[in-house]
């Protein structure tokens, strides 16, 4: 079976700079879903809103812009711009667990509201200029929310459903519910992408054996914790003797490009955000991550990194 791999959207981390530098050093994903943009009201959207999805910064055949919100007019407005840029698919975020999002009935906070979702699809699907994929969780508080939604999704020509088998209130805590995932996979007539906790080859092999009909996999935190994970899952040989050198080149280029485009305080914050994941994979004691998080300037950050790689 030809397995395909998706990069999950991690807000604050997987912007177009990260995506291009990552793929330069660690290999290409089959598809990439961008961090979300929110629907906006009105008839025009400022160009700066599309900074992360400009066609010159993206392979529009592989990159899928993501939108969050339940305003069908605003959703269509953004989607038309993405179509103009050359994208072929847009993703609707019904999975974000952040309380600031969910309390507005966005992301996973919308999952208990079947009729709002159905009306949104009724209003948008006939007018969409490109295909629609949807990223969901099992529910918000109740893992059975999706049981009511799958029959709704089955009524529309949706390209694929990306399922993260946790509830919204779980965020990223606790275990994924593979039993529920299996149930909803069997109910869904659309292509299903599995998303959740793929962090090692052993676990990936376990999932492949448990779900032999699945051939699409989304990886998020796992590939930030271990940037070599994509190559490992693809069965590509990785030279462990060169891994530290490649990782350092990756980090230096990421820092250099961001330093030329962002205020220095933003650059430091962005690097810290990524090291919140990466540090745990490199140093189980947590000392490295603590030193990086305590860095008050880029010079302090660089000193910590130099010491670590030395």
C-alpha cells in the first residue's frame, strides 16, 4: 500500500518558513495543512491576511489552506482567494481545542451543533470553487458528537475527513480513542485520514496493522519532536552520524530567515515555541528546554544552542 503523509497545522510553528526549511533537510510531505485563518466579514480581505499562503511561498498542489469559523459568507470569500492563488483544496477546522476558540462555537466547539454545521455545508458546498476537506475530533465534551455528524458529512461531496480521536476538552491530554476512530471510519463514506500521537515507527506499524484500510496519516507534534520521523516512517535510510549536523543546519537556517523577516522578539518567541516540542525529544531531563525558555535574547539562545551541540 502506498502510504501518504500529511503535515498537521501547529499554530506558531508550521508556517511557510518552517515548512520550506524542514522539507529542504528532512524530506517532503505528500500534503501540508496550514495553520488556520479565521473567517472575516465584509467583501474584501487585506493581502497581509494571506502571508502564509501566498502562492510564491507554497506548492499549491500539496498545500491545503485551513479556515476556522462558521460564517459561510466569510468562508467563501477566503476560499475564492485561495482558488485564485491556485490551491485545489481548502480545509475546514472543526478540531481546534483552544478555549478562546471553542467558546465562540469554532473549532471543536462547533461539533455538538449539528444543525449549524449542516446549514454551513448547505450554504457553502454548492458555491465552493475548490474541494473541501474537514478536520474533526470525536466531539467537544462527548465523544459521540461525531456519530451524529458522519451521516451529515456523507450527504456532501467532501474530499476527505481528517479525524483526531480525542475530544475537544481533552486537548492533547490522555489517550486517543482508537475504538471510536474505528467506528467512525466504518461509518464514513469519504476518504479518512488518521491524525493523533504518531511519534514512532513502532506505533505507526501498530496503527497500520490495526487499520489496514487506512493509507493517509497526519503527523504534527511527532515530527517536531523528532524531525527525522517522516523519513523513518517512509522507510528511508537516515544517517545517524550526520543527524546532529543536519539538525543544526536546519535550526540555523530557520533562525536566519525569520531574523530577516520578523522583529527579533518575535523570532525568539517562534524558536522557543518550536523548542517546546523539539527539546523534549533531544533531552528527556528537560534541562535544555528550560535553558532555552529562560533565554532573554537571541544571543543567550544561541549560547545555549552552541553549548548543546558542542
